[in-house]
C-alpha cells in the first residue's frame, strides 16, 4: 500500500478515534442478550437486542451509510460501489449474559489505563463499531469502491446464528466476507461444534437441591453454587482446592457450596478453571467420607461428572481427538442445573476433522449409560475451512504484516463465528491473545471483559486497508 494511503488512514483513525470510543460505549450500554422467547414483530430476539441493533444502525446512518434490516434478524449498512456485487463484514450486537464476578457495571463501559471494560467491548460490539468506521473511510475520502460494501450486524451469534440463516434465505451471498470476531492474523478454518446434555436418572430422596454454573453453554464458569439439604456440620472441610471452595450454612439449615474458578470462552480453555469441576471434586470428597448422605443416583452422576470434568480435551469422556489442520478437540461443561428431580450438565465440544459428531454421540450415549444416565445430543456444526491460498486470505495476511511488521500465517480455531455460514469467508481479528491483561481485566465471555485501545486502533487501520485491498482483486 502506498505511503500516502497509509498516511491518510493514520490521519483518519486519529481524527475519528474519540467518536469510535464514544459509540462503543453507547452500544455497550444495551444489555442485548438474545432471547427468542421474548420475540416481538421486528424484534425476534427481544427488545434489548432490537435496541442495540437500532443503536448500531443509527451510528451507520450518521456516518453516511444506507441502512436497513431483515425483519430484525440482521441489520445492514451499505456503501454503493461501481458494481452491485458486494464484499461484506459481519459483526454482532448480541452478547452473552454478564454473569457474576464483575468489579464494574458490565453495561457501563469504563476507560482505564488504555483499556476499555464492558460486556461486548471485544465480543463483538467494539469490532462492530470498527467495521462501520472502516467503511466510512471510503465515504470520507470520496472513494467509490469497485464492489458495493455491506456491513452486516447480527443479533443471534451467541445463541444459534439463526439470524444469519434467516438473512441468507432472502439475500445474496457476498463475494467475500470477513468477520471481526476472532484473533489476528486470519482464521481460515473453524472446528466443528457439538453440543449436548447429560441427564442423571430420576433422583429420589436426593440431597442436591440446586446447582448453578455459567449462564451460557459456551462460557467456562468462573463461579458455581451448589445447595445441599444437609447441615454444614455434617460436611468435611474441603481438602483439594481448599482455597477456591467455601462451605457455609444457610438460614434454613442447608449448606451452600461456593467455588471460585477462572472463567473464559469454551473454545479457549487454556488458563481457565471450571468452577463446576471444583464443586464436583468437593462433592466426591463428601461422598467418599459420608456416602449415606447422597442418593444412589446422585453418587452415580457425580462419578459421570468426574469423567466429564477430567480435563478440557475430552479424555475422560473418550472423545479426545486431534488433526494437523484443526488442532485438538476441546470440551467445556459450562452449565448445570437441577430440574424436575434430575441433574442436567451440558457440554460444548469444538472438534477437528479427525472425529465425527456421530462418533461422539455414540461414545457419550455409552458413557452416560454406564452411570445410569442419559445423553441428549444438541446442535451440530461441521468443521469448515477456506483455502489458505485464496487471494482474499492472502490480501488480509499482507495487510496484517504491513501494519504490525509481524510474520503471519492463517490458523484454525475452536470458536464458531459467522464465517462458517458463508460461501467465502474468514475471521480477521481483532483479538491478540499474546497481550498480557492487567490484573483487573478479563477475557470475552468472562467477568471484566476488556480490550486494549491500541489494539482496536490498529484493527481499524487493518480493516480499512483490507477493504481497499479487496477492491483491487478480481472476485
């Protein structure tokens, strides 16, 4: 890219940056957790998500886009090009629930020491705003792009991506799309997604009254609370993980077990500690010392949970697998609850092309049966990839190299993004997991979600340059 173009992009980013931060803050203020059960006409995922979508579309209109939406499923903002065929970005305005453990208000963005804190600052409201400002550079410079540019704004990425499925039923595929919803440099391959629920046998005379973990299956729980219908005096002192497990008496005479883990995203388990696993470990200590306290079905299910929580690679369940193209399988057991006399434990598996969903379903069914439990398979998404030799992929890699000065090759990941729903798409930043977080900052999907401002500034530069480069290609 010519030096004068780079200077122009740098000057633009400097000029608009305070507006970018302000718009991120406004968008973060919407507690936009998708809830299809609260659907209304024009708001298929509830009013809070619709409000966030309207906020983002308002930003786009102010920047000069032509905007519209697909019945509230997806919003779009267009910049007309010389040709009707379009290239696109897609980000999402829905977020995972705030969850416990925040030191700040998750929906009141805070700016601290070069970082932004708030739910969605990195996943994915911050990047959504960047995508709008990237296209607005073309308008500011009076550039008519070769291809029409469309910035898509999704509303159901965190739950099921039904938004983009609805959109693609009546809208053309872009020539190429990137989503700012992953790590730099370029992710051209995403592992498959496999979900399901282990259910204990019906429990008679059980002592486990309630149990909680994460609020979403794709989150690693930072906290877990289990209430037992016994007196604290009957329970042993925690041995393993005693610094993370606390037992206290409740007013009704029952016992509350609280575990403090380290949360994160299901696809990135390294460095996390699943709080449910900590409770499982303690309950098995109790069962070993006082087996008469538990119903037989509870003891059996605790043994099954020990297999589920043995590690994050699926070894305890017998589904561990790895391939050169996609890397290792990951397994997160994120949500747990007691419903109608049964304990329900979900799993969220990100799997490579070396194992199939049918194989995992059969293994999970067989494992559950060994403990008198059942397994119900949920959603499945197959692994997908785009060739690393694609001119579009290479264009994005070259932009990353130019801006950062780093070497770069495409990679695979366990996170599931919108990219897998399009014919030709990849994810392109803006995360950088090599950055060390301050002690008060957290990762996406966990408490105190934070993003580095300098990283976002570089990302905006890269998104502008990427649009310019893609318009030079014959697509």
